[in-house]
């Protein structure tokens, strides 16, 4: 048995209560996957293939830059893959695609022509690809693609509206040290790809109208409004009004069609109230990393403009507006172990993150996390191309579930169904690791 296979099997053995699906999914998310030519689409025209292509919906989420990826980027890889079967008898597991040509995980066609995931040369699961949605074949009146304006992820569940493609925290002294939003914008521009910096509200409505028309099965259930932080103004508006006016227009045009979510800074309560008044129902004021020293080092812009203590205070305050269950701050799981400043041991990193989970969950607020992808153009990604140890990610799933249960809380709303074999949340396996529920969690009614 070779190294990586031994690693995942030993963790499956040590943590039998963590779904095996989640162990493999975390390993794919932290280290990426490679695609053999046989697994890539035959076309560089993103709208004409059979497979839903990777949309680069906010960050690159790749382990190489576009020029380094070459054909693997031009012949677009899929947005996500779904794993089933194989020697570990995997239940249906949706995984976001992060391309890494050097990964020991390879997606390729087997001798019978069916796609599989191979680790260390052994087929460990079948691979399904997302079919091209009909709405991706349409264009807006100005010729822009629906994928560019309103891509869907999580197997079609979530419309991801990055309406501001850059961040006003700019440069080494302000950008979060794990974030490549600004680089990703530059590399798409350099490659001549359409990549709108600020999406006009009208375009968003046109794209949603196309999605709504074709999505008769109502696979899409939620939208996320997001983009870079706004420290001054964009289009003459501060952050709450800039992002909020999209929700206002969407809710006026499609009342209640989707659950409205916003990922934004932790804003003062009056601004948070404006988000809610605009029609948003779930607020993600991300806390990024719990440890005080690491927050100051990794999020220098947020530390300077707001400060960690105030950031946390605002997160708690926003529960008065949205209801605690509808405040879901994200953190970037794994950066706490990045060299040179992160924790040296998994024990310390888990203890720190658990403290943060307890802080929020004791107030009824359920954080969630995305698995850190060490993108090569970020300061932390450059120094830590392997990401965090897989053991950290597996133990995080364990402590997350235990803390949730300790406080009697359920999985957060707006993420689709929880449970192995059912989850669609693709950028971490926290939903795959929670018990399956009969019904999907709904946002809490407020006011
Ligand atoms: S606030 Fe930080 S994580 Fe968010 S877009 Fe800006 S640099 Fe990236």
C-alpha cells in the first residue's frame, strides 16, 4: 500500500464515526485532483459541451495558475464531481473541483470507458460529472453567458452571485493571506476571459430569469450575494447598500423564489438591519480564523479597519436582526496550521478552533467552514502547497459535530440536506458528516 492510500485508510480506521466519504472528500479539497485528457471535455467552448464546466465563481480554487494549467484549464474541468461505490463503498459524495496536476488522485476513464477516481493507481470510486444545465446554453441579450453572471454550484442548489469580483483590501498589507480573489480576477482578464468586475443588477436579473425558466424541477434553492470587501464605495454605495440592492431587485422580481444569502463583512447593526430589510435571510459575516494572533497576521485589512474583538461583537449583534440560526460565519479550515506562524501540532490547532466553535455555538450561532485550498499566488499557499494535514481536517469534523450536539443545535439552513450520501455542499464535508435529517433545515422566521 502506498503513502496516500495508507494515510486515508489509517484515518478511516482511527475515526470510524467519521464517514469514509468525508475523509476522501477532505483530502481532495485540501490537495486537489488531476484530470487525464480522457476526463476533460473535448471543447473549449464552455456552452456547447455535455458537462457543466468549472465557473471560477469567486476564487481560483486551483493549485496552479491558469497559464500553468494550460490545456487542463482551457478544456474546462467540471465544476464538481460526484463519487460513488468502489472499495470503500462510497455513498453519493459531491466534491468541488480543485485542479492539481501533481495530485495522487486522478480522474480518468477506465478500460470500460467509465470515469473513475484513481489513487496511487488504484480505482477507488466511480465518478459522475454534472450535466450541462440547459440554462448555461442561453445567453443574456448582451451576449454574456449565464455561467459568467450567475453560475450555480453544489449540484445546482446554489446560485453564486459574485457581483464584485475584486476586494478593496488590496496588496500584501491588507489582503487576507489565503485569498486569491484579486489575483483570480487579474488572471482571467489576462487570459481574455469574460470576467465582469461589477455585475450590473439588470444582468443578474436577466440571468436569474433564464435559470428560473429552465429550472422547473427547482434544483436551485438559494442564492449567495458576495464579492470583495468594500471599505469605501462601489458604484457610489457602501457595502450594505451595494450588496443589498441586488437582493432588493431579486426579491421584487422573484419574491421568495430562492433563500437570499449574503457573504459580507461583519458590519455595524444598522447596516446588518439594511441587509435584512432588502430581503436577505441568511448572513455570513465570516470570522476566517479563530486564534487572535493568526487573525491579526492573516487578515491584516480586517484587523486594521474593524479589529477582531469588534468583528466578533458584530457577529453576535447580528443575531438580533437575523435570528441566531440565520447567522452563519465561515472560517477557512486549515490555515491555522500554515507555516511559519500557524500551530505546529494538530492538537493545538483543533483546541483553538474548538474554542471558536464554542464561542459562537454557545450563542446559538452555527459557524461553517470551507476547506483551505492553498492557491499558489497567495502568501500562505506559496509557503504551504500541501495545505494542512489530513488528520486536522478529519478531527475538525469530529469536534464540529460534537460541539453542535453539545449545544443541541442542528445543521444550518441554506445548505441543502445534511448526511452522508445526501449532502450537496461541495467545498467542505461538514454537511456530509452530520446525521441525515428527514427535512431540510429552513431559515428561522424573524420579526
Ligand atoms: S476580505 Fe479577505 S477573504 Fe474576503 S475577498 Fe477580501 S481579501 Fe479575500
